């Protein structure tokens, strides 16, 4: 009689179809394709892990945002936030849809220029701008927003040297009820710092007042916070006209809109975050009602950031191994870690399998390939029994994941864009070691000798 192989008994809570207050149990969906393309074929052609972006979704989100604000405001322009995702193709799509470039460093400024964006269509924000960066921005008529009095003084000195009178706006800090408050940036409105900065620009004689920029935080789930911010900024603009006889060129209400992702602290799914329409209504209504409707509507800039690109990005990763942890829980190791998904530390990223999940589901920890204990994509997600070679799909990862990715232990993978015709285009090849070693300079004494000239070691390790 042939004995069957032993199988250990398992007592695991079956979560298939189980309901909770947020709806169906998450993490048990099946996805065999991304934007209509087979996951298996994508990995065979471009390797794993692999970032996949959807051109269709990006264009759709830009148009949705433009329409939402355009229905409510006569002069609004969207801006592509480079720090959110500065892959050239991703930014170029937004520029084709009419968005300006919003940058916070000289590196991002140069990326925008290389994409053919002229200086007068680049919004230059951020707490640090070097002398050379400021000189270039002034020469190219960039939309400058100063972050400190020291920066204003630097621009004044450059204006004198260059014999020009640049247009310079200011970043204004307001209390919109968001905590923690981002008070390290710009000039506080309530304490009079913002008025002092505008007074310096208006009275100094070297500069012309530009716009008023306000960015209240990140992943703001309450559209009402934007109502408060917009009202304060609009009323401050009216006060400036009365006090100094000058008018700001525009208002920039920044970004910070939430995406459909889910924060680690959220009980409910990120899919019920406010829509672009909600944010547009809150901001536009506040601007219209500021000063009982008597305040002049200035041109409006909006930087939707993650709300545009997050849902357009997916990461395909492959199971390397499966194991039982010391506490009896299941764990899998995949070939993508927090070196690629920095956002895993604050998002509860969605994870799906590429095959049917008819069998038993177990709460599973998903670890990356790095030799670091912190390399965990999800502490617990219901998954079927997985084997090496199986694929997992992580979504959405379009915002910040790539820009914050690092060459730590493993090199970064390829990135493909699925165009509107459903064809995959490689927009960034997988890195090779030369991409990491390129900037290094190895002193001659450390360079390896020819194989035949190498001296034998004087001792062996014990």
C-alpha cells in the first residue's frame, strides 16, 4: 500500500467573501493583466519587478481635474508636480494636456527644460534655490515663489547685478485646521510675516510682486480645509491691494489632494477619498464668496499631484519563496522591496494575485528581497498558497514610489507605459551596475591587478 505524503493540518480563518464595515475583505482580487496586457508576457519581455503606467488614466485624470475647476473658475491652470513623479514620459503627457511644470529644485527645473517647457511655464517652489538656479529662473521668467526673507534678499541682490526687475511671489502659511501644520514653509499669515514679505517686495524697488502660493499639506482628506485656506488667501490678496496698491498676479492653492490609495492609519478604503470635484467645489466656492463676493477673482494655479498619477501606476512583482514564520503565520518573499516602494511605510498598498483564489486564504506577510528587517510591503494580507514564480500586483503606486526609489542592495527595474492604443513602451530601462558605479572614481591603488600579477594572500582565514 502506497502511503500518501503527510500534510500538516491547518486551522486558518477563511476570509473569502467576509464582510466588514468597509465592504468586502480586501486583497483577494485576481488580476491577470495590467491595462489589457498579460502580466506573464510583460514580465517575460521586461523582467520582474516591473513598473507599469497607464497613459489613458493619466490623461483622463488631468481632463477630469481641468473640467472640474474649469466649470467653477474662469481662469484656472493645472500644474504637473514633478516631485510626485518626474519620469519624462509621465510629465510630458500632462504637459500635452496643458499643464505647467511645478518644480522644487534645479534638477527638476532642468528636467522640465529638457522636455521643452519654457521658463515662463515653470512654477519654481521650494525652500532652497541656489544662486545659479535663481539666476536661470530670473533670466527665463520662471514663476518664482519665495520661501523666506533670505531668499527675497538674495533675489534683490541678483536683480541689481542683472539690472532687471523680476516678478517674485511668496508662499503663505495659513491655519486651515490641518494637523500637523506645515508651518516650516513660507511666511505665516496670522503673525504678519506674509504682509512683511509683501511689503518688502512692494517697497524695496527691486522686485515686482508675483503670486500668492499656499500648500497646506499632503493627502488632505477634508475638502473643507481648502475652503479655509482659499478664503484666507483671497482676503489677503484684497488686503494687499488696499495696503500697498499692488495686486498679486495669481493665486496658487498648491496640491495635497488625496488619491485612491489607503493610508496605513485609515480604517476605511482609500477609494472613498474625496473626488477632484469635491476639492474644486471647496476651493472655487470659497474664492467666489471671499469678501462677500466683492474680491476680484485672480488667475488660479492648482497642483493636483498624486491625485493625477497615483492610480495610473502599478508594480508587478514575483514570489521568490514562501515560508512559515515563528508565530505560525505565513510569509512570502517577493523581488520588490521598500527600495522601490518607499510608500509602503505609510500606505496599506493594495495587493492582488495573478491567478484564481478558490482555495484557502491565509493572512500573509509580504516581504521584499532586501537583507533588512524593515523590508515589508504588507504586514498582513489575505493570500492563497503561493509558490516561487507566482506574480503579485501592487496598486496604486504611481505617486512618489518611483521618485523615492533607491539603488539600495538591488538596482531599479524597468518602467513601461501602456499607450492609448494598448501598446507597452519602455520609458526607462532596467538599471545596470554601471548606472550605480558611474559617478565613482576609484584611486589607482585600489584597482584590481591583472589576473597573472595578483599576489597570493599571506594567510588564510580560519
